[in-house]
């Protein structure tokens, strides 16, 4: 997937882009590490779960937070969650 300067206008957010890709490419591989492989549909669901957990713990839009983790499928879920609306 290629990003360009029109991505915000086209998708509205990183989360919007993931939702679009999940609808188009649902069963295709999105991310993988040495332990797990997730399709676009599975990654979109994992991002939603992480987003709901962050909201339940009081994180609000515009808040700052950090993720300190090794490269993994879970880290990619967090990275994508940040871009959700």
C-alpha cells in the first residue's frame, strides 16, 4: 500500500484508510512477525479492540501517549489505533 499527500483527503485518517483496506483486501496478509500473521480484516479488528481498551482507560482524542515495544503485530495494532478517529 502506497501513501501519498492526498491520503488524508481520500481516507480522512489512518484509521479510515485501514477500514477501507480491510473492506477491499480483508483476507490478504497485512502484517506478520515471527509469531503471528494478521489479515487486513484481523488487523482492523485488533485495532478496534485496542482503541476501545484505550478509551475505557480514559485516553481521549488529542492525548499523548507512548508505546515502548519490540516490532511485532501487537505494536502495529497500536500504531494504527493512534490514527483512528
